[in-house]
């Protein structure tokens, strides 16, 4: 099989870099107890064989090589502000591993068909790849960021309740209802938004390493959104009327949650007035993969209007009602 051979020299160099970073992290007490971990701890060395297994499963050509990034070509402030966004993306991608693995674990208890488990397994390994790419980009851009707030790495979480167990009679209704809400949130909304976000990052970036990172992530995201819509289409006919009503009732706060974190206070009427666009980056004004607040907002509103709301409506959820009902929740 395609097990990659890693030379002892290569492996030793990787291990030294990772161990060197871990040793350089400050400790809370000044002794050997580490502080809250840095998101770059995702890149720490383990063993040569684990690294080989990971790479053959997760890396794909052309893999963007962090050492190809020339930090000396950019001002430190530009590198730092971009690294903050890449570290945030690494936390989000790691959060996707956390959330999708919870969904997969729960689906096994509902004994769903292998098509669902196999497709969802692909998403999990993709998100591991994305977490690695984003953490490596943050570190390449701003190696001074280790041990600082910019690279913080809190425990991952999820905006939904813990999954239910199967019901005593063996029915999977409670799990299906929970899973429909999770899939709408993480895939139908989250992954559908990821695709145009990454397209925009690739468009504005002026550095070939950063463009390569965005391109690697982007090649997976269309599949992730498709998984969400297909899995939801499979689930909906399996939900009873009470469950459908419960899932619909969650929509306004799911919409409001994404609007708070993505549009971040920019309202749809501001976007219409300002005519915000996303243009290819100009090397005379370097961009290391950052988007402005209005650019994030324009992607959010355009994708909801063109894709998310119509598809939810097609699947029988009253998305128009939910869009209106999100408004009172935005400031809460
Ligand atoms: Fe991702
Ligand atoms: Fe994804």
C-alpha cells in the first residue's frame, strides 16, 4: 500500500522542530507545567510510524510546504494579523473534527447505513487536514505567536445539546431529530458558508504558499456541504411531525448564531449600500489570506439568500419564517 517512506534525517528534523516549539512554550508557574495549549500543538511530533500513517491518509499533492513561505518579504504586523485569522481557522477546523466525530459516534448508535458512516468518515479526515494546514500557516506566518493569546487553544465545544441515547424500544427518532439539527448547523449552514469563504481567501491572497493552503482546503468543502444536504434529505422522511417542528424551531437561533460570528454586526442593509466586492489580490498591496469584516458579511448574506434558505425550504422547513424570527435574537 501507499505507505510513505520517511528518511531518518527528515523525521529527525521534523521531531526537533516540534520538540523545540513545545520546549519554547512558556509555563504558568515558570516550571514544567504548561499553560493552556497553543493551537500549534496540533503539529507536535509523535512517532515516525504515526506520522507516516497520518501523512498517507491526510496529505494530498500538492501539499503546501510552510518552509516555502518567505517571512522576510512581509511586515511583521501584516504577518501577525493574518496569523490571527489562520489560528482562528485552525481552531474552527479542529472544532469540526470534534463535532463530526460526535455525529459519527452517535450515528453508530442509531445503526445507520454504511453510506452515511463512510461519507462522514471522509469529512473527519478532511477536517484533520484542514486543521493541520491552518495551524501550519499560522505558525509559518508568525512564529513569534506561540505562547500568546493569538494562538490560544481552548477546549472545543458545540452549540447543541449532548446527543441522546436510542429510545428504550430501540427507536432512533431522538437521535435522528438531534442529528438533523446538527447537520443543518454544521454542514448545511457551516460547510455551505465555508466554500465561498475559502474561494474568497484564495482570491485575495497574493502569496503562493497561502494560495496553496486555501486551494487544498477548498477542494474538500464542496463535498462537505453536499454530505449535509444529502444526509438531511435522507433524515427528513424519517422524522415524525413533532421532530420536524422541533428542528424548525431551532433554525432562528442557528441563523442568529452564524450571523453573530460571521457577519459580526454588519447588517444586510449596510452591504447593499456599500457595494462590497471580493477582488483578486494585488501584490503591490500584499494579502496573506485575510478578509475584512464587510467581506465576511457579504459572503454570509449572499450564501444564505442564494443557497441555504432555498434548500432548507425545498426540504420542507419554513426557512422564510426562521429568517425573520432570527432578528430579535441577534442582539441577545
Ligand atoms: Fe474544513
Ligand atoms: Fe469542512
